[in-house]
C-alpha cells in the first residue's frame, strides 16, 4: 500500500542490487527464443493429441462397426456359439444370392486373421459358399449380370484373405478347409480363364504368402508334406491359361518367391513333383531371371541356382534355342553373384561323402595322383614331386581368385546352406549335365556357343576342382559341327571349332597378333582395357584351357599329325586288330604358330607392364577372371607349345624373340640389378627379428646357410613377376630372350653370387676347403669329404690327389686340379653301373626307379650328385653327360606328361598310344585295370593308380584318364624321392630359378656344351694362350693348319683330349677357364703330344712338318693319351 504525498508523478524505482540484465539485447533474444520453442512444442502436442484422438475414435468406431458387421454375419448364417467357445451349430440356411454376396462382403470388411472367431466365421463362409455340395460361389461367378460381376471382383480378395490366414497360422486346425477352398476357387478361375482375376492374383502378394506357408515347415516334417505339396501345386496352377506376355511377367515374380525356396524339390512327393514339373513355366522363368536375379540376396541366389539345376538338368535336352540360351544365362547370372567359398564347401561335402571308401585302402598302396585339374601345371608338381616337403622347388603359387570379401554375413549365409543343397549344386559339374550342355550348344552353335564358353570359363575359374571334368567333357564328348569337322568321333573338335569360328577371326586375336601394335606391351594394355571386347575374352580363355589340357596326353607324332609315324608307332599291333586315329592335333601346325604368336604377345605384355597394369587385382574386361589368372594360363600353354617347338622346330627362326620391342642391353643390365635387389630383400628378411627368433641358435653356419637357401627358394615365379617385371619375363617366358644373352645373364648371376658371398676364384682365405682324394676311390672320397659341406661346396675346394702308393701327388691346386677331380668324379658317380642311374635307348641317363634307390643312403648320394653337378655349373666346367629330356624338364620345375614318356620307356609309350587309338572293345580285348606292376628281385608288387583300381577296368570312356595316370606314375610318382633329393643338392649350389631361363635342350647345352655343331677354330685360336711359344712359331702355324683340315669329329676328339670335354664352351672359348693353352714339351719329335686337362693345356713337341704333326696328334687323341704321356 502506498501513501499519498500530494504528487501524482510516479517516482522512478531504484535497484540497489546492481545493473539489471532484463533489458540486455541478448537476454531479450534468448527469452523470445524460449517462448517461441514453447509455443511450437505446445502446437505439436495439440496436433499429436488430435491425431491420437482421431485414431482412437476411428479404431473405436471401426471396432464397433466390425462388431456390428460380425453380428450381421452371424445372423445371416445363424451362427451359434456354446459355452466352450466353439461353433456348436451352424445352420447353413438357403440364402438368397444377395445374402451370399452380402455375406462375402461382410467378411472381407471385418475379417481379422488373428481372431479365432473370425477364422471360424471364415470356415463357415467356405463351407457355405465353396465346399457345399451345391456351392453358391461356383453358381454365381458364371452369371453375366451385375451379381456375377460382383462375385468375380470379390474372388481374388477372398483368396487373399484365406491365403493370408494360412500363411500366418500354418498349423491351424482350419488349414485343411482353407486349402480345399483355395484349390476350388483357383481351379474355377482357371476353368473360366478369368485373366483379370488371375493377373490380380499374380501380383507379389500371392506368391509371398504361398512362400511364407511353405517355408513355415521343416523339410523333414512329413506330417504336412501333403498340404505343402498342395500349396506348391497352387503356385503354378494357372500359368497354362495366361497369354505369353503376361506369362513371362508373372513367371519372374513366381520364380523370385517360389524358386528361391530352399530345397523346393525335397518338399514334394514323387507324384506332386511330377505334376509340378509338368505345370512349371520353366522357359518363362529363365526368360525372367534377369529381371530379378540382381535384386536377390546371396542365400536366395544360391537356392535359385540349386532349383534351376534340379529342373533344368531334366528339361535341358527338350529346350528350344531360346530356352537353352536362357538356361545358360540364368546359371551365369547366379554364378556372377556367388563367392568361390561356396564351391569349396561343395567340394568338402562331396569329399566327405567319398572318404569312407578311400579310407578302406592302404595309403601306401594308393599313390597320390596329380590330376591335371589344377589351375596350373606347377600346382601338379607340388603334389607329385614332393614339393610340399621340399623347400628347394620354386613353384608358381595358386592364383588368388577375385571374389567378394568374406564378410561375417557371407560366412553366416554359407554356413547355413544344407548338405542337400550342396548336393543339388554339384549337378552343375556332373558329366551327364555337362554333356547335355555341350550337345545342345552344338545343336545351336551359332547363337549359344558364346554363352556356353562364358559359363564354362566361370565354372573353371570359380570351381577349380571341377576343371578336369569340364575340360574332358568339352574335349572328348562335344560333337563337332560345321565344315571344320573331320569325323563325328574325333576328339578335340570343339577346340578346332572354337579356334576357327570364334578366336581366330575375333577382334582380340587380330589385335594381339599384330607385331607392331599387339606385340608392344602398350598395345596389349590397350586391348585389355577395351570395353568393346567384353564378351570375347571368354572364347580365348576357354581355348587356352582346353588346348593346354589336350596337349597333356598328345604325343609328338599326333601333335604334328604325322600319320606315317603314328602308323609306325601302332604297327606292332596292327596285324591283330584295327586301329583308328581318333586323337589328332585339332589345329594345323600353322594355326598353332598363329596361336603361339598371339599368346607370346599377350604374356609378354602382361609381364612387361606389371608396374603399369594392376595385374594382381585387375580383371579381364567383362569377366571375373583376374589378369593374373589370364597371364598364368597364357604362359602355361605358351610353354607347352614352345617345348614342342624346341624338340621338333616348326616355327620360323626368330619367332619367339621379342627383342624388337625393347633394348636388349638395357634389359640385361636391369635384370641383373633387379636380381641383386631381390637378393638384398631376401637377406633383410632373413636377418629380421622375426626370422631370427625362429632360428635354432645351435645350428652351425652350414646348416644355417642351407636353411636360408630353403627359405629364399620359396619365392615363386608369380612373386618374382610382381617384384620385377623383367625377372618375371626371364623366369616365365625366357625364350623371348635369345639363348646367348640368357647364358650371359646366368653367368652374371653366378658372379654376383660369388661377390655377395665374398668368394673369389683364386681365393686362399678361410673360404677354402681341402680334401685328399685317392685316385682309385675318387667318388667315395669325394662323398666322404665334400658332401658334408652342403651349400658351402660352392666355395673354393683345394684337392690333393693320392697316388696308388699312398703318396701325395706334387703340385698346388690353383683350380686345375679341382677341375680334373670334378671331371673324374662326374664320370664315376654318373656311371650307370653304380646302380643309381639307368640309360635309355639314346644313351641318356635318368634316376633309377628301383626301390633300392629310395633308401636313405641312396637319397643322400642323389643329393651329393646334385651338388656336384651344381658345382660344375657354378664353376663353368662342362661335363660330358647326357640326361634324359624328361629328367631335364624336371630341373625346370615342369610337370612331365605323355609326350615325355618316350624318353623314359619307349615301349610303354607306344603301348599307351596304341590304347589311345584302339577302335575295338577296350575292356574285353585288352583286359586292363587301373594298376601298375613293379618287378624287383624276382618279386612283383601291384600298385593301384586310383582307389580300388584293381577292380576298375579300363574302358573306352576312361582310357584317357588311365593313360594320364600311368604316365604320371612312371614319370613323377615313381621317381619322386630320387628327384627331390637330387634337386635339393642342386639347389644348394645353383638357384633353381636361374635354370628356369632355359628349356631342357638348352639346359643340356648349359651342362655339357654345344653338340653337333662344327668347332669354331678361329674362335679357339683367338683365345688360345701360349707357353714358350708365340703365334708365329712354325709348329703353332702348322698346328692350326692341320687342325682346320680335320673333320668335326676329330676336332672334338682333340678338344676332349685337352679339356676332358668334346663340346666347346657355350659363349665361345673366351669363357673357357682356364684358357685353352699350348706349351712346348721339347724338341724330341719322337714324343707324342700330351695334355694336362686340369688346366686345359696341350703340351706339343716341336714338330717340323704337317704330316708328322698330323700323325702324332691323331695317334695321341685316338689312343686316349693324356697326362705326362711321352
């Protein structure tokens, strides 16, 4: 309360508490913002209240309305409930048509599936309108008046209500009644061909609800099998009345919902399965697959593929051209989405199914067979040559496939796939199914062959273990078509057709064959990136797979299509039976040359551009095949063709060389640098803490060196290609570099290795080892003193010879005495009379397959022999030994095949060729089985080539497999231990990858020098050194004059007399160490010439005339005179 003071003027209020913030602008804005937010919040609350109230009122009103409608429904049917809440009585009165229509409309409006009473009302409606002996539904829908039209509009809606109930409550007691009503209603639609109603039903909801009901039960639940079969039958019941355009549209929806159900065929009995298959619109499903396949999840795709295979494998032979093409494309669409891991899972399942039978066989009597189904030949070597336990073999590793990342979701999906589904998926690669695909492709080759090629490439790439089955089917079971076919039963016709009709005239082939554009690495990259070529690469990839597989069992006579030679090979049996050559090279020689040129350019470009192209992760355009896989495939086939050409040339000189595309001198310098860099990387890895922790501290330096070399040798060809493109070329396709340059690179690698290890040819330091060798026991003493050195044998070895009287021979070993020792040693240890080696008809040696040679001591000898040979290569000392071609092939890490068998066992080779071409009844006439018998010490042992091989007869269908297995056993398995030991010793001295720069014939030259060529006297004279004489001395001049007059054989005898080897050095006499030398042995002309082979020295008396010198030299070299002969 305020007192009046006589003044009406209001006094200002004074706040003594400090400055006020009420009029602060920021405070005013804050308060305004809060007030605005409160008003907005209140507004939303009022709106929400209104919505809730509206919803509540609508639901309440709807509930009251539905209740009223239910009461009306109950009045119409006089529906009475007893105290047990079950319909005790339902008086099915004779209702008028209008009442029936009202009844149906009522239930459409109020029906709620999760209310039990509504389900009972639906049962009453079904009994009244559908299942009655005189059903009103069937009567009214046929009328043409308004009542009939109303019933026809109601029909699909009632079907949806009933189907929704069945799907939501599959185990309801009312389900049988509902299913019976559904069947009657759908059948009526079919009878009347009511397309409008059927199309409404054909929308997604119909098959979604059917799918929901079908998948509600386990496959093993037999109690509901009849009802499930009835529903599945409903899913296809009306397709036969639909027009073609609507049929394809609805078939795609049907397939997306029904054909992706897991184990669909297993949910049907035999009779329902037959009926379902007859009504199944399979061709339309195939046509519509492309519309929905990309939208499916992984699990659905897997089940779609399994169901496609189940029905497609039975229908494929009946398909027309459009249907077959759709079948191939549908499978391809599924494969494009499925990860490789699924097919590994199928393999595991199939392996487990057959493991019981295999376990019953003794493991020692069932050799591990290397099948040609591996992704590359080196994969076979690892299994057949013991490479898994042998660290010295440098093999190309398995190609990493490009596949979707193995996420947790993908893993969970794959783990959920049932074994039965895996079994259905295996249909894809079953021989019968593949044969059907091939036959149909031959029938429609003009349009379907490209699709077949793409599918087969996908199967081979995604499912590597199926490669053998796929390739054998395409090679031996595909009928040839077109004018290029020679005969109906000739194998390889598909290869010929694929080459002549697709690959050769294709744009890829034309581009890659061009030396100027396709031969350059950049030209190859351009071709690989050309999106216009998508869809054409599959033909080339499949051709390479097929032809590479075909060459494995093709002899040289067959390869060159020399009928005279084949006839000679088979002549020993021709008198008894009839033989037809059904196996010939499907390509003519000039076609092989063309193919080789294409592959040469492709492989070279892929190796050379390793740094520019993402070879490791990139894919061939339009496919899932990695560029790395393509490169490996092209390399393998190219090597096979090159080996044939090296044995029997058919390519023009210089064909293989690619030196026109790069500077050779720069290449040689770079490759030596890259090798040194690679060696530094290896040493860094070996010295890393992780590696050192794994080392045993008690290992001596020799064992550590051996262990280190084993680790270093693990680097594969594939890894080398990534580290160094030029090393990739050199280790995979070395033949594109001239032989002389490769030899020079080889010697440079050795010199670099010497420098790295601190070795010197004339070293007298700590890296020098001494050994006393008795003349009578060169091999025994050499083994005793030098074998323990292991990899250190590459260091300098000082030899002291002990004469027969036990006295040391005079002289200091500066390298010459060791050369003499090594020459004598190789003559003894490679002597076939020692029991470790056998000789073929060409006087070429190979390891003895006898069980004696597999004993531990014998294997240790093989290891020592490998080191001895490695030492000879390391020192550049030529040895006069010829190894069999197949054995030299193993040095290079190559697998041996049928064509190599001729250099091991010519008679067996002829027998297998005869079997391959035999026209009669193979099983009855030849009585062969899958076993091989070894006879040793008058005892025989039978080895089974496959499980239960003694019970498996060789037939016309499996003889190719028998031929391969027999060749594989003789060439690989039987010699596995001996070769592994030999290569272990060889690799202790020489990096095996260095030898891979050569083929087997070039390797023979590398070991023993050139054979068969005239001795180059001018080169020999240019690099000769003289002792006590000079080049102008009369005796020297007449020596060279007489030497030039000798024939080549006599010249080589002289060379052997002086150097102990009749073959000249690979790169000429400038490489001979020590140099070829001539020294005067005095003026006594009655003496014969003598030689010191340890230092390549010819000691020549001072002969005065040509006749005298010729006589004395000829006598000495033909009599075998040598050291200190006078």
